[in-house]
C-alpha cells in the first residue's frame, strides 16, 4: 500500500467533479450582530482540497475523507482495491433539508499499519441512484442491500437488490428523516 499514491489518485479523481474555488457565502447586513453585541466566532471550516481532506486520525478516526460524484465512486473503489484496502461498511445519511442522501463508504488497510479512507457521495433524494461496488468488492453486496432497505438508495447494477432485513413486501425506508412509522 502506498499512501501517497492513494491520496494523489483520489485527489485527481475528486477534482474532476469539483469546482476549483469553493463558493463564498456572505452574511447579509441584516443578519450581522449589533455593534457591541457578543459575536459568536464560527468554527473555521476544514479546507477541502479538490474534494479531498487529509485528517488527523487520532481526532477523526480516518486519514483521508473524499467527497466525489456518483459516477466516480466505482473508480475510487478500484483505486483503493488496487492498493490493498478493504471495504468495511456502506451506509447512508439523510440530509433532508438539502433534499439529498449521502452514501458513505468506509475502507481500511491493516497490513502492517492502519490506514482508513472514507468516500462520500451526495445524491438527490428523489433520484437516489448510484452504481454498485459489487463487481469491485463482492462484500458490498449485503451492505448495499441494507442501505437500500433503510434509505431507499438504488445501487444500479446490483445483482440482487432486494430487502435484506425488512419484510419482503415493505415499501418504506425507516432511516429517512420523514419516515412516520407504521
């Protein structure tokens, strides 16, 4: 495993789908605190370098965090597979206010020294489609089925995308934030 190769290749891949400059959002004058009022100092944002963050493992539990487009995730997985990393988990996050779902892939290398990588992909809630990783990592099979069960994310090309834990006839996804229960 070569960390520098992984970081370089993932940075280049993520840069293909990311803008060069982050969008700057200015605070409207009406929202600025009155003179003399205590100003809350916002936490500084972590710099994203072309969609990739190198993080302090002790503080964050991961060495590299990559935000990428859905059509890049298979290539990202191939890069990690070629360097000997293993898929640990796939899960979802519902960003209901942004009308997006996020698919989070956790990878690790434990041969000699620990190295952890997270790939993140945001997709629209109403078009929750992303390519399967089953052809690269067969272990993705049940992780994708579980994520499909709980979030309704369609893993395109999956050989058996059907409920894994929920009843076969269920038409609900209980980890979506707008799920009202049965």
